[in-house]
């Protein structure tokens, strides 16, 4: 993958989109972790906590890229990513954040640890989208994580105002998952013809989005009926 080729740029856009749609909960938690500190220390905690989170996320993603080279793990990662794409579509709950961080170091540690624990889905998705290109991972994380952290309010408002962003993000995840699956050693023989792989990718994206939206609509209707009956 050549730097600034169409493949590189499309991969970079995928990584940024993945981080934007998956990291809203992380951004909320980062803000909550720092809220008990004095105002000046809040900025320091968010800044250094974010730097720490980027470094840890970068290491974990590079490890994930190496692991995905093992036969069979691309298939497993692809299936997990399908589930993550589906979960993104049907999820409508916000995370409960409980933090008693009242020192700078405690808040920074909370931010880093929470990002690691809540960022497993991001790691798998970014590792798949990067297709083994470490430079792509570095640029994608360095660009997108600060946007999410310092622009978290704007990102969340945009997603609330334009729910289509979540649908697009879910589609990107499903497409990344399909690409991982068709390239796995154990199944790539079934997709020797590029037309088959493209067809599979398109079908998977449509199926994930369709089923996800149907489940969400069904759940919304059920909740409305429940509320009107009380």
C-alpha cells in the first residue's frame, strides 16, 4: 500500500470513521474522569490521559495487526467485527460512569485504563482496516483520537442530529469485516474470483444494516407500547 494512494487514503478515512463512531463512550468517560479536578488540572488530565491512551491503543493495535497474520484469526476477527457493527446499530444506551478521581494521576490512570477496556472494538476494527500498514494506524489514531476527545461534544451532537452517521459507520465496519473474512487463509479459496468477494462484501454490509435497523425499530416500538400501557 503506497502512501497517499487511493487505497491508503480510503483506509485512513475508514480508520477515522471507525474511531469517530466507536469512541463516543470513551470521550464521555474521559470527561467524567476529569470532572472532579480543578479546572487547570482537568485540561492536564485530559491531555496527558489522551496521550497515554493513544500510545497504549497504538501498541495494542500493532499487536492485533501481528496476530491477524496468524491463519484463522482474520476470520475470527471478521466475525467479531460483524457483531460489533451490529451492536453499534442497535445500541441506544449510554455507559454508566462511576469515578472518584480527585488527583491528577488518578484521573490520568482512569482515562488510560478506561480507554483500553472500552477500546477493544476499536482495536480490532482499526487493525482490520489498516491491512497491516503501521503508518496508516499511526496517522489514523493521531488524527482521530484527539478529534474525539477534544471535540467529543460536537461528535456526540452530530451523531444525535444525524443518525445516518451511525449507519455509515456500521457499514464501514461490516465492509472491513468482510474484507478480513475473504482474505483469511481458510476461506480465501472460496473467493478466488474478485467478483465473489465483492458480492460477499456488498451482501454482508446490506444484511448487517438491514437486520440492525429492523431490530432497533422493533425495540423502539416495543418500548413505546410499554410506555403507553403504564
